[in-house]
């Protein structure tokens, strides 16, 4: 699966996801623009590092839509075929979202924890930063010992990926895309 993170404006990004045997999905604008690592890129990196099959990107790879993507207009599908594909996509996506279970929750919690921890190393001390770190500590204590160990084991990989991808994202001109392969996270042509 090819995941395109598209810098669609100075403070805006979109996404395009090409899947084998499933319609292309798009979302533009996508939520949570960040000049270093956009929100969905955080999820991508964290879910790949933790091997989550039922997070946002695992669910999309399995044929879902994560509840927020839609079938790309145009392309090889006729309008009628696109409508049919969109209906099927929504139904399958809703079914997969219900089946996410704890992995769906862990995706959100781990993305939050890694994002706060990575950014805290470069941000100056402030009341907002201390509040975020406090919330991260409360979130971490809500996890099981196995989940904490899993997150701790992935920390080095996640931070290295954040460093590598943030450099590429900051250098990306408006209109260009950073294309990554799921689940390896490797850059693609």
C-alpha cells in the first residue's frame, strides 16, 4: 500500500492511499497539520513500529476507510462504479472500525505518547509543555505492563523515523508528496 502525504498548502496537507485490489482513498484536507510531522504521519509511524494491524493504516490496508477517507473521484471507475465502491467502502470501514478493539485504542494512546515525548526534547519548558507531559504520564500509567514494554521497545525506531520524516516533510514544497510504503515505512518513488 502506498501512502501519499501531500503538502497541499503552507499549513495544510492531504492524503492519497493506493491499495491493491481496492479503490484509491483520499482525504484533503487531513486533520492536524504540523510543520514537523502531521498527525496522520505520527499514526503511520507508530502503527508500523508497533505492528498494529487494527489501527488506522492496518484497517485501511484491510479494505476499510478509517471513517474519514473517501473514494477518489475520477480515475478508471465510472460515476456509478465509484458510488457503488464508496457504499461498499463505508460499510466495510464501519465493520472494521467496530472490530478494532484495544489495538484501535492503543494506536491513539501510543501516537499521543510518542508525539509528546519526541516534541518535548526540542520544545522549551513552559506550562503547556509541563501539562502535556503530565497528561502523557497519566496516559502511560493507564496502559498494561505489556503495552508499556511494547511502546518502550519501539521508542528508538519511532524517534528515528520521526527525525528522518520530519526533515523530509519540512523540505517538501507545496504541491509535492512524501510517499511511504505500508507497513515498512520506506520511502517510495
